[in-house]
C-alpha cells in the first residue's frame, strides 16, 4: 500500500501495534472500542414474546446503546430467518436492523447460526455443511461492506445449542467448510471462534486441527459475583484459556469475551435464580459490570468484552431474564450507568 510522504515519517515513530489500531479505526466496520453487548434485535417470534416487533423498539434500544458508549453488538443472523425456504433469501429484516445500528455508530459481530427448519433438522442440530455453507456465502456477500467480524455458531460445546457433543469433531468439520468461504468472499473478514464456556472444548478443537480455521479465540467466562473471590475465578478462566493457546502455539491471537454477565434483580428474596445459583441484586450486577470492564481489558490478548444482555427478556423464565442493563420497559438499571461510566472512562492503550 502506497502512503503519502507525510505519513511515512509518522509511521516510523509509531509502534506497530498502534499502527494496527489506527488502521482498524479507519475501517468503518471496525472500532477500537472493547465495549460490546449481546442483543436480540431479531427477536420477533412467538417463542421470544415478540420482544422487538416494531422498528420503534429497535430504534429505542439502539439509541440507548449509543448513549451507553457501546461499540459493538453481538447479533445473530438466523439461517431460518434469511433462508426460510431453500435457495430463497430475504434480508429485509436484518437490513433494517443494521441500518438502525449504523445510524447510531454501532458495529456488529454477526453470529452465523442456527439450523433452518426446511432442512428437517432441529434448530440446534449440527447442520449439513454444504447447505449451511451456501447460507454463509449469501450472508457474507450481502453484508461484507457492513460486517467485518463473524462468529460461527453459539456455544457449540453445550448440548442445548449443539446436540452432537462429540469432542468438537462435528464443529471443526463445519469450520473447515465455512472458513474458506468467508475468506473467499471477504479476505479482510475476521472469523471469531464459536464461543465456549471453558478452555477444555478449546483444547479439543485444537486437537481436531482448528488452529488455522479461525482468527479470534472466544469464551463465555460466566461467574456469579456472589461467590468469594469471584474476580479471581474470572481471571482463572482467562489464564487457563491462555495456557491452552500457548500449548498449541496460538497465543498471538486475540481473545474476546462475547458473553459475560449475571442477573440483576430488584428483590433477591422473590426473584428466581440462574445456573450459578441465587440471582444477584441490581447493585451487585452494577458492581460486576464495573469490575469486568476494569482490569480484564488490560489482560494480554483481551480485546473485547460483551455484556449479556443489553435488555431484560421474557423468555427463559428464570434469573437469566434479568441479565439486562435495561428493564423490559427500557428503564435503566444501575448496571447501565456503570457500563456507561466505564465506557466514558476508557482510553485506548497501545498494545
């Protein structure tokens, strides 16, 4: 790439890592911000209580995301939504969502998932690689000018989301089918590994030959802030992940936490719990937001942290519904203020 002469001297005094950050900032699909959230802006189905069934609701959520300083949204692009019948694609739903996000200067991590109904398989069953690859190609073709980062599936190490628990063999086969297609359609695209909850499935993926089939390591290090030394447990998950990466000579890759969160409930005595135990209070949740957007952003390799979720839901019927920074009526919980404060205080650091 040829550069104007006045840039040459500047580059000579910049560290390589800072130059990489400047290049990233120049890509309209990218942002230096490490502040992300998991959103469900595509939720307009009976099973999710039609949470975002109007453009006005999506606009309201996006405006509040921008006010909070959110740089990235982790957003599923459902195969069943965009290809309801084989070979017939409809992108109108996601066009509208991405239009709204872009108007509020928010970038997207697109999740490529789950299995379409017309295949005759359950939504969480491993897809036929050939059919799934056709969907991936169509989606990347459509959005490569808008989306740089793609995540292949959500939590393939969990039976709830990937019924075939076979030591990650099936998932790695899907990686082998999809990674070349994404790079063929967009050589600048970045593939984020399907999220795992512990480092053990990551080791299984490396053993299956996945090292050269993704660009970013992705974990979901959930810890309840109610246990003693909760922050130490979070760091332990991170350290264990780094050790697995080092074991396979892959420690240079970035690490993203694409889900990290906990409930925040108004009344801990009556609210339901979640898989980690009793639900924390709204104050506990806010304190955890401050903690996870503090020191972890300085850990080697950690690039982004996505809070789960942006808004409370009415789907899980337990404490998980209270993960949001916002309540269902869009009112702001203390955790929203904590998130916004952390985002405002963040200053990019050369790596």
